[in-house]
């Protein structure tokens, strides 16, 4: 026996180390396979948005979310905290985006560029648009199972996000959609890569996913609160078993709680109430569930309590609780109206894709585009949107059987379908607005890429058979 052989155990160890090295090499090769396309698509997406922001960035006018968010940013950056128009501590709007802008404003104040928040925030959001597109390339790659086909699907999905007109316009707006989409897309990319090639959970990735989901919740609670059960349901339908599913679910919820805890403590101190996220939940629910509800945004008489959030913390918390209770009571008392009302909400949400264009002109308070330009750009936005939506519907039909069949081996397809469905439910749970569909756009891009990939496969197959 060779002195350096080490016997059977030594040979086994050598074989095991060799296999580990080979697997690591394959993993590294796979990573390199998708990193470059993802970076390229992300760079294109960011470049498109940077040009748009430089050319079209405008200071918003009037009184809307567009002007309220910069106001919140100023009070946060100045050290006075998150204050309402009445200069009272508030939690009416979710804190994620105000504090994001507040951080940018604080840096601008330090360097003497305090009047340039709109432009600089737009430039940052343009880069975030690139991050979102790059992350979607990774998700698309995993959705197709990797390989050359995965690269093609990933690039297609990422390109759809990169060139999406409404998403490009949103990058210049003081609205939370761009920030949420970036965090959401990175979250998806992490979720589809939670396990290594041996099926073992990578703890660092899981922690990242939990924290990212917590950040999503701080930005858009209604979306993230629907995402969480969708993710847990997908795990439950996979091959984890109930015990491991429960462990992951509890760990995920714990991670979210870590992110939310500072905000909950702040609200307990400054509002003297338990407010886990925001106090506009009551208004949102009441607008969607009352005797005069049309499905869309409205000022309903049933929702007027005589107080508003600018009247101070006590009035803000009280109004939230009263309107939430009224909305729940109405929904429980009118079950026969809910199906038609839900359809109205979906219809109004998906009636067009021009919400970014309307916001660009400050919802009518800064009309600067000519009628012909507005019409042409609006038509382009709608054609792109409905084209992607049609492809996404086909892609969902094609993907659903495979998602269910392969759920115990790979839950990526099931996850994409589940989070898309969760996004579709958002307006049904409150009221409709065309903006509410914007965060789901990356999911539509993924499903549309599935349809495009299937069409290309069908077109190439006869060609290959003739060779």
C-alpha cells in the first residue's frame, strides 16, 4: 500500500474533496454564465432611465403624494422626524419611501445641494431600475432551469423590464414604486437561490430574504403582507415537509419583525399607540368598502370621521381604527356585492398603463406636454403594457402545469406564479388605482418571457428537424 494512500477512508476523503471541488467549479461557471448578461441588461436599464431623468425631471406641483414625500424627506433630514403637514408626528404613509428620500436629502444638505432632491433622487432611482432589471435576469435564468435557455429567458424578461415605458417614467417621480420594485426583484432573486445545489438552505441568503421582505413591508405594506403567505404556501407545497416549512416560516417572520421593530417602537413613543406599519389602512379599506364604493379612489361620506391625520397623533390613530372597523363591518354585511366590486377594482387597475404619465404632469397641476405628445406617449405605454400582459397570460398558462409538476424538485415556477397572484389581489383588498399594478410588472415580464421562449422553441424545432 502506498504510504500516502491512507487506506479506504483516505481514498474516500480524496474522492469527496474532488467532487466538492468539481461542484464548486460548476457553481462558479453557472454564476459567471448569468452574471454578465444580468449586468449588461441592468446597465442598459439604468442608462435608459438616467437619460430620462436628466431630460424630464421636474419639481412636482399641487398637493399629492408627489409633493408630500419631499416634504416628509425634509423634516426627516432636518432631524425633526417624520412629521405631517400639521407638523405632528405621523405614520399615515408607510415609512420606507419617506426615509429613503430623507436619507438622500440629508446627504444633499451636507454638500450644499439641498434644492436638488428631485433630480438626485431620480438619478438614484434610475440606478435602482437597473438593479431591478438585473435581478429579474437572474430570476428568469432560474425559472428556465439555467443553461443557455435560462440565459435567453432571463435576458428577455430583464429587457422587458428595462424598456418598460411606465417603469422608465416612474424613475423620475417622487413615488415609491421604483424603490419597491428594486427591493422586490432582488428579494425574488434571493428566494429562487435559497438552496445550494445539494438542496441545503444557505443561511446567509435566507437572512437576506427575510430582511428584504421586511424592507418591502416598510415601503408597501399591502403588497408585502400578501407576499409573505404566498412564499410560505410555496414552501408548504414543495418537498420541505411541514416541520421544515414551519421552521422557515417562523424564521422569515422573525426577520421581518427585526426590520419592523424600530418603527413599532417609534410609533409607540410618538403616537402612543401600537402601529405596526401605517395609519392609512382604515382610509384605504373604507374607500374600497362602503355603500357608495365604485372600486376606485373616492372621497366617501361614510369615511369622514371629522378628523384627519394632520390633526395630530390621537386623531390619526382614532380615524384609522374607526374607518378600518367600518370597512370590515360593511364587507361582512354585504357579501353579495363583493364579487362585482372586486371585478370593478381589477378593471379600473388594469384599464391603462399611463399612471406614470399622469404623475409626470403632477396629476393635472403641471400640464406641460402638448395634447398630441401626451396622446402618442400614452398609446405607446398602453400598447407595450397590453402586449406584455397578453404574453404573460399565455406564459402563465404554459408555466402552471410545470410549476405544479416540478414543485417538489424546484419551486421557482410556482413562486413566480404565487407572487404574481398576490400582486393581483392588492387592489381587491382595498381600492383600485392604476399605480397598484406597477409593482407586479416584473412578474408579468417573467411570464411574458416564458411565452416568448416557448414561441422561439416551437419556431426552431422544425428548422432543426430539417437539418
